[in-house]
């Protein structure tokens, strides 16, 4: 193949990717609407999907999230992970954001805006205590963050959740003997971190040995990237079908429960992203910290709320509303990051 043909092929790939990214917001919006309509007019679909569980983890969501996660980690090289481990500052800020600042902030907002509704308050607090260890990797991938650094931060968060979730939940809820879903957390770590990372590393090595690194980058990576986007869109349809009827029939309640979540996201995004800028970090580290610091592990929050207060409780409903707000918010944050990454790292003024 001539040099001109090669350049034309690369140009076609770039244009195709650009068109897809340009309209990704539209596809997401359409899938959210589709999920809401399915939940409203065919509630049996959402009920059936929600009934498919293993150790409190939704099987359909688990499968779809795996196919979202795998493409985000298959491109990570082991050398990248080693290099990222030498930069502990983003990890330290991530830990402070998720375990020191987020819980009291969400507790304050929940008690301020949901006063008089203790179960709604409990559900929102449980969301604030649950840092994301799954879909956040996909948002980092979309925002062109440092995937190796993101993997380390996410894995450490998952381990910290095992030791910190129960005592923090007991403290902020004022409830003793918080039932931590150990099986759900363990399966989440396995399905969303260990399995994608192991399969990604193995397949990357085998494919490069057999086909070469250029084929891996130009053919395989774009193909699995498309699979991850399809998995995201199907995840949105399934997620929104769970509560489509409630959302469409009672939008005022949804807005009421969404308010503390929206403020929490805005505050966490503002200080983590600004901190990365003023500390002179590269964009990739700053956006990773911001995404992890502002997202939530809704499966754990829903499981605990259901166990403590019941499946039809206000607490369970509040934990469901959170992730429905999170998807458009995370997409907005991705767009903000891509628009502002040219300002990173901060240029120091001459002395």
C-alpha cells in the first residue's frame, strides 16, 4: 500500500471517529428516552431485567459493564502502570476526595435539602459513600485520561471500600450494624477490575505476538471500542427502564432527590479539577481525579439501602435516582475536560 493510500485510510478513520464522537450525546439522549419509554409502557421488561441478579449484582448490567470496561483497559501497557505508580499525588487526592470530603459533603447537602425525609436522606448519603469502581473507567477512556493512573486509583478505591464503607455508613447514618454487601463488592472488583484487566493484558499480548502492534492499534482497538459504545447505550436503556414509570409519573420527586446530587457533583468537580490545574498536573491526571472523585458506585448503595430499608423504600428510590443523573453529568464532565485540556499543565508565570 502506498504512502498516499495509508494517509487516506488514517484520515477516513479519524473522520469516522469524529462523526461518532460528535453525535454520541444524541445517541445517549435517545437511549435514555428509549429506556424511560420502555419502563413506562412495558414495565415488565425492567422488572424482568432487575430480577436477573447474582449476589445482588444485576447480571445484565454486569455483562454490559464488562464489555464497556474491557476496551478501556486492553490498551494499557504494564510499563504504563509502573510509571503511574511513581506518581502518588493523584491517588492521594482521589482518596481524600472520596473518603474525607465526599461523605460529609453529601450528608450536609442531604440534610439541608431533604430535611424531614429521613429515608431519602439515607439513600443520598449512601450514594455519597460509594466511590465508583466500574463505569468511571469508561468515562476516563472517553475523556482521554491516563488509563494506567485511573486503573491504580480505581483499584485502591475498591480495596478501601472493603474497610471504610461500613464504619463511615454507620457514622453518617447513625445506624449500627451496617450490612456491608461483601459478596457484591468482591464480585464488582472481580467483574469490573480483575477480569477486564487480566483478559485485556492476555489478549493484548497474544494479538500483538500474532498480528503485530500496528494491527492491534489500527484494527482491533477500534473494533472493540465500538463494542464498548454499544454496551454503554444498551446499559442506559436497561438502567432507565428500571425506573422509567416512576420518573415519568413523578418528575417533581426526581428533581427533589436530584438536587443534592447535582450540587455534590458540581462542588466535587470544581475543587478537584481546579486543584489539578493549580498544582500544575497534566490534564490526564487532573481529569482522572475529577471523574473518580465525583462519580458513585450505585450498585453498592442500592444493595445496602434495599437491605436496610426495603426494596420499595424511599432510601432505595433515592439511590436509584443518583446514577440516572450521573450519566449525563459524567458526559458533560467529559466534554468539559476535552474543551479545557489545552490549558493543562498550568503555565507558570516568569519570575
